[in-house]
């Protein structure tokens, strides 16, 4: 049986749009139907241990079919580019999205982000570090725009590089270009849990209890830190491993969609500002 054609006939794909001075590209996936009102947008950040893969608009089909304008982005990969290049790039993508909100029919005050594994780590940093001077990467472009996001979906991401549950060996860690023990400064800077203070975006965490790559303690630590800071946070633990986006795809997508609809105040055919109560 052949693979399903992409994009599906009910969706429109704007492919390989350059968004960064570093030559990085993104894809926009959205409905063919146009709304008279600006729509919320959701950006997907791909996984791959920060060292492989690229933008993956297929992951956003369920959101685009629900009426969101969706974006899937590339970022510079380790070890050729070390941290903080990756967060610089995805912040540039958010700024690009805001700069083109009118053209895309997007509400610039309703932007969500989600990712799986390495992508979830970067999504969580977006949700906790708006305006952080060391993490903005303004050389990427669109420096007159904000990189703030309004909601975060974390599917199996590293939230704390100093968590004893994370087993890092003495070999160089590609994201940092050095053994983790040799760069505690980067371990702290790159940990979303470090930045949970003041205003944070609402979070939903989906994590497999049997994850041997990124232990569930990561999601629990981040959830606890956000709760302690009175931020909106929801933790969902599933009976699975690191690949719950595949083994539990329907439930992961259902929960993400419900969370984004609620936190971005959006349901098809319902005016912006709608709330379920």
C-alpha cells in the first residue's frame, strides 16, 4: 500500500520559506479555507537528538485540519552548531511568524509551539525565556518582533540537564560540543526548568512512563516547577516509552489539540475570545 499523498487535498502547503539570515527554512500547512478573523498559529519543532532530521509538516496535519495555521521549522544541527544556536533559530522563526502574521492571517497574540524529544526541549525554552538576552539570537532577523509564545506542548523533552536521572557519559555531548560535566554553565542555561520564574506560557507535558531515553522524571520536575510558580501546567503520563507520539499517536494528538484550543481560545466557527468556562 502506497504512502498517503502529502499534502492532503484539504490542506495547503507553503514549502521551503526562508525565515533566517542563516538560510534556514520552514513550511506552512493550513486549510484551503480562509477565515475573516485572524487565526491562532502553532509551530512544530522536530526531534532527532539535536543532530538529525528536519522540518516535518506531516506532524501538524491534525492541527491544520482543526483550523490552526501551522508552521514546521528547521534549526541548525549539532555538532556543527552548538547551543544556543538551536534556540536562537526557533526564536527567529517565531519572530518571522509575527512579522508575517497579516499575510498569513495569523493572530500574533495567539501562537503556540510543540515538539517531540529535542524539539520539545526547544519548545519548552521558547515558553520560558521570552526576552532572555543570551538566547534571542537577533542576528537571525526580525529583531523588531517578540519571540514570546502563548502555549507549549512538551512531548518527551529534556527539561533539566542536571537531573540525576539523566545518564550522560564522559564523551562529548553534541549539543554542547563538550562533555556535559565540563560545561555546567550550558547545562543550566539550556535547561527549561532553570528559567521557570515570573511569566511562563501554559504547558502540557506528555511523557511515557517507561521512557529510557528521557526519563519521566524530566516532565515531573518541570511540571512541579511550573506549579510552584503558579503557572498553568498539565502532566499526562502514558504507558509507553520515548516514542509515544507513534504508539499513542491518537491520544497525544487529541490531548494536544484540546489544550491548544483551550489555551489559544479557539474552536472552528466560534468567535475569538471564546472560552469553555
